[in-house]
C-alpha cells in the first residue's frame, strides 16, 4: 500500500511540474458524513510576444506551429489570456471510492472563455473509469515548460481520454477510446472505429531513476458503405526516464515509435494511415523524442531547457504533407512565496514538409500562477 501511494505521488508531482497543474496540498478541504472532499485549482495569466510570426493560440497563448509559406508573416504580436485557469473537486468516500472532476476555461475549441471538462473519473480498488490522462502517456521524461502544449515528442498521447483502467502496483492496463485520423478529408469521412485502443504501462522509480514504458494496439479501418472497406492493426511503444544527477541537476528524456498510430505521437499532426489507389488501407509510421534538463538555483528558482522532434514516414503522400516538427524551450521559473509561480520563456518552432519546404517561428512568454 505504501509503495502504491509513493507511485501515485510521483506521477502527480511530475504532472504538476510539466503542465502547471495545481497541487492539492493546499486545497480547501472539508468533510460531510462519510465523504472527505477538497476543492483545488489555480488562477493563471499567460502573456506572449510572437517575434516573427503570429503562432499564438488565442485561448491560452501557447504556440502553434508556423504555416509553411505563410504570405501574411508579420513581425511582432502581443496577447494575454487567463483561460488556462482551472478548478477541480476531489471526493473520497469511507468505502474507498474516489471521484475527481476538473475543468478549465479553454473551451472545446481552445478559444477561451467557456468551461471545458478535463478530468471526470472515479476509482475503487485499482479500477478507474471515466476520462483522465491516457494510460499510453507518461510525464516521467518531460521537462517543465510555460507553454501550455509544450514540447513535441513527449511520451505518448498528451491529453485525456475516456477509458476503463486497472492498476496493480506499477502496471496499468486500459481499454480506451481510440484516437487518430486517416490522410485526406474524404478518407476521414468513411473512417470508422471498430475496436477500442488497448494500452499497457509499467511505471516505477528506483533511487534517483524514474522510468516508464508503455505499449498500445489499435485498429485502423474505413468503410464507405458501398462495398469498399479495409482495416489494419496499428501499434505504438514508448520509453521515458528521468535521473537526478545531483541535488541541483536532473535530466529527462523519452522516445516514442508508432506504426499506424501517429495520433499518439505528440504534436506530430500526422495521420495514422491512408487509402491507396487500390482501396487498401496503408499504415503510416513515425518516431518522436525529447530531452531536457532542470537546474535548481535555490530560493524557489529553476532553469529548464528542453528540445523535442517528431518525424513521420510520409513519402507516399503529397509533397506538401508535414514530415518533421521540432521545438525547443528555455525558461526561468521563480516561486517567490508558497503557491505563487512566475516565469519567462523563449520558444522556437519549426516544421518541414515532405517536399523540403520549411518555416520557423520565435516567441517569448511570461506566466504567473496562483495556486490554491
């Protein structure tokens, strides 16, 4: 039991560091009958300045990838938003049943202002049901960024999905809502999900080393209702690790390989498969990875640097298809008092097509976050 609690704490701490999640150590706690509950969250301001192309998302000011051959490149764009702010409720019954519901104000389309569901799940004796982080996901190898979407190439699917999961010690198995797309608008019109995604993850810690490995299997399929249909099996695997080199320095990294499951290759933007001229469905593969380091300067001050890249095998597709995406961040974060974080960050983005055309963008961010 103590070992399980330690693993849960490790995962929660990693998630908080990477995505700016509010920890629940200082939440508002209360009890009602057999239920212990807490309300937690944060208020956050993000401000961005795009130096040479406006790639900011209007909802959270994080960076998108630049548009290849954008004829409207204009230097100097500033914006600010508080839509990343979030609130959550966690309740645990004396029987051991736990329920967690959390939302932010990003809106379903990331434009900001409307409440968006992030987590809604319950757990009991190792069984989890609802929406939360995909089991094919890990924060072990990720380095903290101020940018909401962060670096490409991190381990697995970087969002939340509906699932049924069972966890025993370091091993988790899940049946999940499958993610991904087919190349081409017409192909997606006849795409179907005939089977769920099956995932398995092993995540643990030994001394100063944290590690996570995972695998995923799913089906790609299409059926146009006129006798034309096909399906393929797809898979993905990743490994991630973190190491405390000293009391001041830690290093992290991850590598992810997909075959027909590029929807699980974080921020690649790639399709899982395409329909060839014979009507056969063909998988598309990809590989991604990230590496980063954090340096503690003491006094609540840290410097973080990270780089990531995704590369897709899209030689059979049009020359304008995105083949490579990469970005990098360097930030300084400061916690002047408990529950308050301030930081500044430089970000670099670049993407390249299969035909060799490329574009890049440089940007700056400032963020301040007040946790409760």
